[in-house]
């Protein structure tokens, strides 16, 4: 059964675009019930409208406190009929009530190999630290920031000349592959959580050929089409 999902955004929405493209191509059995932004100027909203998707804008500054914003957010997501939530560059921490309402049904993507470099500057912090391997992580969301069980990670080289922008761009190219893959697995009912670990039910599908992608490691492996 097609999974109804809400996508929460704050910025450019390139991950939203990757999800839309894979859904429209029939590679993810989901439909986007609403794209919700806490920023009215987010380019992600224009991307959503270009594809005829419903949008909701909830500027967090318009609410008296975090709890009121969280309640409005939960109302918008629930009201759209979403059964799962995908955070795609959403720059607010979800409150406990929201996490409880959608427990084990919220995904986030972070531009670092968690648990290294959590927070809002993942790629820049990794570049500044001087790591030689960096990457992206898709994980379930719990009450703590960048903390829930990991679904998939992609690792790429970090080079001495990298700054946050150059490393972030190398990582982002893989975000656009691993996030649709993770949402496809969620929509297909192939993910289950066992403590800190995410189990992926095998499906015997062919794997993606990453020969063109340059040096990288993606685990679990990407399936064909992602
Ligand atoms: C991505 O780097 C994502 O990992 C992080 O925020 C950024 C969002 O980019 N959470 P976009 O809005 O999807 O282009």
C-alpha cells in the first residue's frame, strides 16, 4: 500500500527534489501528502508547488514558544494524512510530542558519518577537523538530535583542500541517492528497529552499479535505480 508521507523542509530542497523524482519514476511506493516549511522563503516550497504538492508554511517565529510550534507542526502533518515523516533539511528540533506521535516513522538525513559531527554544520565540521573519510547518514529520529538508529550511510573521501562547501557538495550527491533508497525501504515495509540497530529485510533485488560515482562505500548497498 502506498505510504503517505509528509516532508519537512527549511532550505533549498534538493533532497525533497530527489524524493519527488524517485516517487514520480515509480521507484518509491509513497505519496507526499504535504511539504511543510518553517521558512516562507524556502526554495523547497517552490519545488513542491512545481510538482502540484500541497504546501504548508509555519514560520516558527510566529509561535509563542516551542510547544505551540510543535503542536501546529503535528497538526499540519496529521491533518495531511501522513503516516510517516521525512525531514529533508528541516532545521528545527522536533518536540517530544511529535516524536511520540510518529515514533519509528520519522527519518532524517545528516551530512556526516554519525555519531561523528552531529549538529547543524556536519560537513563543515568534518572538513575543519581534517578527516579523510566523510559522508552522510540516514537515521530514524528519536528525542535526541542526530541520534536514532542508522538506516544507511555513504562514505566519500575528504581531501586536504576541502572546505565545508566542497566536501558538502561531494556528500550531497550521495544524499540524493541514499535518502530515496531509505524512504523506498520504509515504504516497502522492509525496515524494523531492534534497539540501536535497523534491520533491512532482503528482497533479492539487483544492486546499483557505483562505478561512475568515484570512490565511495554505501552500506547497506544501494539497489538498482538509486
Ligand atoms: C542536507 O545537507 C542535509 O543533509 C541537511 O540539510 C541539507 C539540506 O539540503 N540535513 P536540501 O535542502 O535538501 O538541499
